[in-house]
């Protein structure tokens, strides 16, 4: 602590929260202005952030989250682990992030980090320069959540719009609305109210740091792709993904987890040729139905993970095993 305040590291990766538009009403085409604050500049734009904690800005990236993928996940993971190793006094960590892929980075970290202090991802729907931007308040609240002892043990958290969500459950549900981040099946964990961080429930599934996945020495992850089922899908995409070298394919099937007949045939062929198949759904809510006759023999059920999160768990799971029974155990536990 410094001056009685807990220390919170704020890692910058860019995104809308750090973006600067051409004027205060530029809340959609701001990326064309090509200006993104580094994290120390962002904190300087909202000095109220420094009243919440002994804030340590950490420059990492200043990029849109559409450009963030597995290589950046590994980089962020390594940076967080290194920060905690170098500074055991840290009470929590905030990562500023674009909203497009925030939920994916959050879930990856939730499955792979080996630290026990809170990690909070925060973004914004409107750029830092926009009239009525949510950037400043979201950032203030993220720091408050990260330093709060009650945040420990809940896994990686997402903080936007005064709401605290679990990384496994949160998803972006609207293109432009401020209340875009929701946890469809089970709801949020708590609120960042003016006087306290008020929690109401604890996640059930396994989460950092108590997971079997450790990526600290990895430079790449197995290739896993997603295929979305639609009326008349003929399996061409499945065949193309297998030919491209996918180690796994996640299917965003029709609810409650069914594919077209032609797609089913292509999935069975891919499965027989050593590609791991995970059956998710495009519905956005609910568990995949367990109907063996409607999936490839070795296919794994994604539980209620949407395709983009089932992909992340499968990428990490494939670093440990390709045994379908073990993979299903992981999807049941995480």
C-alpha cells in the first residue's frame, strides 16, 4: 500500500475505452481518427481513477480488440503473472480492453492465470472523448472492484455499466447499447454501487488459479475453429477447416445442439480423421442437449458455453489431452 491505498496495476491493451474520436459526438467512427491513448494517458484523462487506489499504469498494447487473439492472450497472461511475481503487494489487476473480444480474453485468463488476486477486465461502449462516455466511470469502478477483498476467489471478472460479471458467463449482447454485457443464464455477480461493491453470488465452475491449464511456457495454442450451423449447411465449411489443419472444430449448432444431415456427415468424417468436435449452439443460452444419435461419435458437449468460449476451453484442453472422455470431464468442470 501507498498512502494507505491498495496498489492496483492497470494494464492497457487499447479498445474503445482508450480511443479518441474527432469530436465529442464521434461515438461510432472514432477508429478512423487513429488515436488510442496509452494506459497512462487514459488514466490522466480521468484523474478520479487515481483517487481509488495507488494505481500503477502498465503499457502493453494500444489496439482495437478485433486485433487481439491467442498470441495476445499469452502475452497478457505472461504480463499479469510477471507483475504479481515482481510486486507481491498488488491488491488487484485491471486490464483495459475493447468490448468486441473482451469476453474471450477474460475467459482465457480465467482458465489459465496462476495468481490469487482479483483480475478485472474493463471496456467501454463509447470512446474516452465521447459526450456521456462510459469510459471514466467504468475504469473507476474496475479499480474499485480489483482492490476489493470480496472480489477474491471469483475468478476473472468483467466490469461495465456498474455491473460485475463472471468471465465464463458474460457476453456482449448488443452492438451499441451501454448495457450490452449480460450473463444470460445466471445473471451478474454484483453491482459497483456508489458506496460499495455489492456481491450476491459466487461462480460454481472451476476458475483461476485452481485449474489444470498452465500456458506460462507456451508460445502458441492448438488451432481450433468455429463453424456456425444454418439451414441448408452442406458441410463444406467443416471440410475446409479440417483441411486447413484444425485440431478441433466447435460447432455453433441449432438449438438444442443439432446440425443439418450433410453437416452431421462431414463432422463424423472429421471426427474419424482425428479432429476433435465440440457441440455448442448458436442460441446464446442453455445447455446442449445430450442426444448421442445427433452428434459425431467422439463429439464433446459444450454444456452452456457459447461457441467463442467453447473454442477457448478446447484450445487449452487440447494442450493436455485429445481423449473424448477427458475432454468431456473438462467441459463439465469448467
